[in-house]
């Protein structure tokens, strides 16, 4: 079982930026497609974007052009760079394996609040 710890969230004004990190331990993640997800209270957890083992990224339409996912396999870490943040980006952000059969238990996530 891989443990995933998200960090880097906080309060930011609209138009601002944040960089989230997801540190994995227990097993290397370099061979796997990793995803960033977000969830607001009362709603399902949604996939924000993903990155394959080869570095190919995909994003939801709501964040395309504003968010960038990267990975540092030497550090067993995945990143989410968020620019031009909007109030509707407010959520708890999680990372996990995209393929269900590899999915680990969800971590605590990191809260992102976009507000003036």
C-alpha cells in the first residue's frame, strides 16, 4: 500500500497561484499514471488532471490552460501548479493512482481556498 501525502494548499486571492505536492511512500510511482482530484463538500471527488509515466498530461476542461501537472520520480512526488485561480477552484485536493486496481487509500488532501 502506497501512502500519499498532499501539501501546499492555502488561502489565495483570485488570480493567484499555488503549487501542490503529493509525496508517495511505500512504493515507487514512476511506472504509474497519477492523478490530481478535488472535492467540495456534498459533491463527488472529480479528476482534475493526470500524468502518465511518460509525462503525458491530460486536464479537465475547467482547469485546462491554468493548471499544470508534473512529476519527479526521483523524489516519488507529483506536483500540481495552479495559476489564475478562481473561487470555483476552492476544494480539497487529493492525489492518487488513476487506475482503480492500483488505487491507494485516500490521504487527508490539502485545502485550497480562493477568496478575496
